[in-house]
């Protein structure tokens, strides 16, 4: 993930309502929610939801699909994973060895690389 992509993703998530939308979609999984269901669950109007979802889409955090006359949104789990990987990629890399071996994010990254 490029630094500009990380900045875009973190910028998109830096708004309370967008973070709320994103977390709702992450909990839902790949099935996603129709736009109307998101608006209802979060108590926002359709135009407000559209504005926030557009920012999340532009950052690559959310994907949309049309099913009949309904617009569905899902979290982009690939982007989410890449963002987390970027944030912890160098975790404990400059710590002394006794600390680095106990670093939970670094250990998880080593494990993921082996898979």
C-alpha cells in the first residue's frame, strides 16, 4: 500500500459518521447492506449517507454493487488488511531483541508472512 493510499484511507475514517458506517459494514461482512438499511440503522438521511459513502469509496475502503433497484455497500477487506499491514509492518523493528520477540503485532506479521 502506498503512503498516499494510507493517508486517503485514514482521512476517510477520520470522520465519526464514516467510521460508524465502515464499522457497520465490517461487522456485516461480504454480504453488505443496502443503502437504505445503512441509513436506517445509523439514523442518517440518504443524501448524508451518500456523501459519506462516497468518501469511503474514493479511499478504497468500501465497494458498491447494484442489485435490481438497490445499491449495496460492503467493506473492502483487501484494503482494510493492507492498511493494517502497513500500520504494523515495522512494529518493534528498532526495539532491542528482548522487546521485539514479545511484540504482538510483529509476531502476527511474521506468522502471516509464513502462510
